[in-house]
């Protein structure tokens, strides 16, 4: 696999073909990418809602009104739409669930090792919640790591994608009852296959030259 070729070929899809759907095996691979994305101290502050039915996509598209209505067709025509959410707080129950899962997965040689890992996660969670007061920003950083994994993985599988910040996150929270679940929407990603109306597929990709963005010391 030539990762540079994938990076230079990948484009944001501006129009999806509604007749083409992702097959179940491909969807499972994308779910694995999301689950196994890296996160700070393995905090996994995320939850992903995947809409593939007309009803599910319609519920999301209905929130994209006014200045965001240009994104509604992408949601409706894509094969799948991922709502990337973060937890509103990393509470004790979540932190315990992480440590218990790590134990089941064989990551600890001793009970002391489990306690050390758990205490480190509690430290950073408390730091961001109570001292730095930037818990939302910290968790959003993790969700964007997951988004990057999803976009690159989709490209490697030959799937077109469109990440969307042009959304009314509060409206999506309300439509999907996210606050009651302790979640909030951060960003959407539509997945599927480009249609002949996708103008961006015909344009050359543009980035600043390497010398402008990379320094070596």
C-alpha cells in the first residue's frame, strides 16, 4: 500500500450517487476503524451514530436548514452518515468501564498495573474538567483523530467521504435526543460513492508546497 497515493487521490465528495450502497463487510471495517482510533490515555470519549436508512438520514437532513441546507442532499444521497459524538463528561462509570475492558483484554500483568492506568486516566480527566476547564475541547481533539482515521481508511477502501462541520450541532442533539444520552454531536461524515454531479472529483487537488508547511531540523 502506498499511503502517499491514497492521500493525494482522496477528495471530499460534494455529491453522492444515491443508488450505490456500501456493502456490510465494508461497513464493518469502517466501524473497526472508528472503535480502534487512538485517544489520549485511551479515554475513548466517543460514540458514533450511523444512519443508513432513509428514515435515519432524513432525521439528520431535517436539521440542515437555512445556511446549512446545502449539506442536506449529501446526507440524503450518501449510503451511510456517521454522527461523531463525544461524551458530555467522562464520569466514574465510563472510566471504570475502560479499566475493566482493558483488564478483560489482557493489558494488565498485575492489579497494581490496572490501578496505575486507571489513576492516570482519572488524573487527566480531572485536570481537563476541573483545572484547565477545557473538557469539551479535549474530547473534541480525540474525535477528530477518529475522523482522520475514518477518512483515510475510507479512501483506502475506495469509498468517497464528506466530513461536515456546516451543521447545526444543537439541532442534531435535539433530533437524536443526545443530551439525554450524555452525548453531543461534533461533526458529520457522509460515506458512499461519488455521482457525476460531484464537481470536486474533476478538479485537481491543491495544497501548499512541502517547503511551506514542513521544516526539518
